[in-house]
């Protein structure tokens, strides 16, 4: 467009010059010059006008293109908004998401429900210990009782319950045991006027835990618990270690006899404990175990007053490193008031235990009912430690029984009795795991497999071997009419444990036991025995 205009202007200028040249030949030169100047000026004005028009046309064209593009983009955006609005119209409108009121977790596969602030929680807990095994039992003479032990199976523990907390500072637990031969059980009942005795270990009541604990106080830089109810008291390190974690199917007889007096499982109690990462101290007033006779007016079975006792423990992890530790402690129990038979007037105490296995619940050592018991004391020391995958533990116990209760029954004025016993054990994790220390109970925990068993994952769980020797002597003042011939038992145990994962364990125990016992304190007739036993346990716990 601009080229054409310039070409036209040039031609016009040339034509004008030619015309001027012709006209100059016939007119006055001055007039011709003036006329030419006027024509040039007009031509310049026309050129300026043409240039301005060309620039205006170019700007208008560019503006029109920009406006067209902007309009197209605006129309596209509008169409997109309409499409989104139409799509959203088909979707139901949701309100704001409300914050969750509870949080459900599964620590170690234990279902746990907590409020969002974790101030209140309840967890479902349980354990199943199913045993099977047999004995190669040899009584020393026909006078030995029993003459045989039965092979078979036993649902040793079958516990289910809940534990939890309120407002962060209140802990609680309610656990029932449906198992067949829990430690500390055994009792009598009556059918009409005739008493009926259950087999040793027969359950009368299975309430294993029903307690409330306040942990709000934290004096001296540690933690303090004030608690009461039915509890499993952490008195002695063997008892403080969970039955899910001990290296053997059963605890030693020396320990079982000790804690059955005034501590142990199923015990009614009230007391307090304080602990930090290194030290633990606790003291409790204790009563009878669940299932004890509470009636004072009963005739069959005889009414009984409830026993009253106390227990205390002080312990600590004196040395602790990355791969090693050392624990020492001491325990004391007191029987302050012996159960009193309100029909016969007797006050008795019995020390007895099964041969560190519960397939057959028959006891092989027993003091029988010690008469005129006014009180008893048990003192013990404990030591334990770890060095990498190596674990060792041992305890020794002294049992004292006072026999000066004024019941009017024989023997009158008998001297006090003294018994003793203990055990030493060692365990080694073949796969390298170690046992962690639990400051809340001042005891060691169990093995947690580094590589749980898995066919697809290639893990084989954790493997542990263990050995223990235990001895208990329930003989005192032999050769005297007031002596006690309860027997002396020594048991050697070898164990192989396979930890499938954090919840399942298989245990294999071999036991060799020797019981040296005479018929009575004044009779040297041999009524002892020997036995070998093999047993297996399937354990599931959460």
C-alpha cells in the first residue's frame, strides 16, 4: 500500500516538472518558479497526508488483530468456566471434614483406641500358652507318693482383658484367666456337707488383674505409681519378668514358693512404687489371692479369716552400656496375719510346688500344713545382666516360719523353721538379639526378632538357647518330732526357643529332676523320686 502511494507521488512530481519545463518556455521565469514552489509545497502536504494515513491504517490493523485474539481468549475462558460449572453441578457438595474423635493403632498387634489427644486409651490384651509333654518318672520306692505322673496337654494360660488410661494419669486393667493350672490356684468346695477338693492347680477364680493406678506424681525426677486392686506384683526379678518373656516354660520352684506367700499373680494389694531409668523401689500391703474363702460363718468348707501380708523390693540397673548391663536388687515379704480357720481354730501355712512343669499338677515337694503359724518372712537377693545376646539371672531365697500362735493345738512351743533355695540361669540368642531393660518393673524384657519369620521375605525369626539349675530345700529340724520333711528338689532345665515374630513363640524344654525326701521328720524311709520330662509350648500374646 505504501509503495504504491510513493510511486504515484513520484510520477506526479515528474509530470509536474515536465509540465513546468514546457510552460517555462512560454512564460516569465519568475512566475514559473513561484508556481513550482507552490506545487512542491502542495505535493509535500499530500505526501505527509498519505504517510499519516498509511501509519494510521497499519496501527488500526494491528489493534484489530490484538483485539480479535483477546476476544477469542476471553470466549475460550468463558466456555471453560461454563463447562467446569456444569461438571461440578453433577457432584454432591460435601461439608467440611470433622476432626476424628478417636485414633486406632496396633502397637505390637494390640488393638488400641485413644482419643485424638492421647489422654484416654483402652487396649485389648491377651495371651495363650498351650503346653504339651510327658514324663519319664521313677519313684524311688513303692512308698513314694505319687507313683506316676500323667502325660498330656494343658492350657497353661488363656488370658483376655483390657488395659488403658483415663486423663493420662489413671491407669487401669481388667484381665481374666481361663487357663487350667495357674500358679497360686487350688482350693476346695463343698457338695452338701461333704468337702470336695479340686486337683492341685484347679482354678477357683480367674481374675488375674483388676486394678487402678495413679501415676500423676513425679517426685525426685522419677515416676511414681499409687495403685491397688488385684495385681501381679513385681516382687523378685523372676516374677517381675512377664511369663511371655521368661526363657523357660515355668519359673523356678524356689521363686514360685516365695511369691505364693504374699505376692505373685492374682494378689489383692495396695501400695506404691517409684522408679527412674536406673532405680526401682516399691512397697505393698497384700491380702489373699482371688478365689480365697471369704465367709466367716461357713461350715463346709470351713470359714477362714483373710491373710494379711506385705512385700517390698529395691532394685536397680547399676551399670548400663550399649551392649551390656548389670542389675542388682533385694526383696522382702512378711506374712503378718496367718489365715485362721474359724471352725478348727488352726493357723497353717504350706510351702509346695510342682516340678517346674504343669502338664501334671501334682506336687513332689511340700511341707504340708505347718501348724501354729503366727507369721513368716521371706528374704531374697537378685542379680541379672546382659552382654550382647548373652543374658544371665539368678536369685537366692531364705524362708522363715514362726510357730508360736496360741491356738491350743499341737505342737505347742515349736521352734521357728528355716528353709532356703535358689536358681541360676543363662540364655543366649543365636541370632544376635538382646533383652532390653524395663525400668517400670526393674526387669528384662523378651526377645524381639530382628528378622521375623516369613516364607516370602526369607526371615527365620529369632532363636535362643537357655539352661537353668534350681534347688529348693524344704527340710528342717529332721530327727525331731516338730521337724519338717518337705523334701529337697534339684531340677536341671535345657531350653530351645523359637521367636517367630513379636507375638508368636515356640518353646521346647527338657528337664531332669531329683527329689530327695524321707517319709517324715523322724522316719528315714526313702520316698523320693527322679524324673525326666520333655514339653513344648505354643505361645501367642498381644
